[in-house]
C-alpha cells in the first residue's frame, strides 16, 4: 500500500513540474511573440522611411538641372 501511495505522490510531483514548465513556456512564447511584433513594426517603419527617402532622391534627381525648382518643391526659400 505504501508503494502505491509513494507512486501517486511521485506522479503528482511530476504533473506539477510539467505544468510549471508549461506555464513558463507559455510566458516565454508570449514574450517572443511581442518581440516579433515589435520587429515587424520596426521593419515596416524602416520600409516606409526608405520609400520616402527614395522618393526624395528621385525628386532631387529629376530637379537636378534646375535647383530653383528643387528648392520650391522642398519648401525652401532662397
């Protein structure tokens, strides 16, 4: 009878350890998901910045022969 009780206690301890590990992994997964979301937002922001800079570069290349128009397009008064 004692060995059965000891086996039950041992199994209950294993269940608690597994559940504890599961909770820890769920928390870690949540943190990792947040990190991925932040990285995706930063990537999207960087892509938007790059597109904006490329548009500015393209505009400057088109306006290169006529600097006065370039200043007007950029809102700079000479």
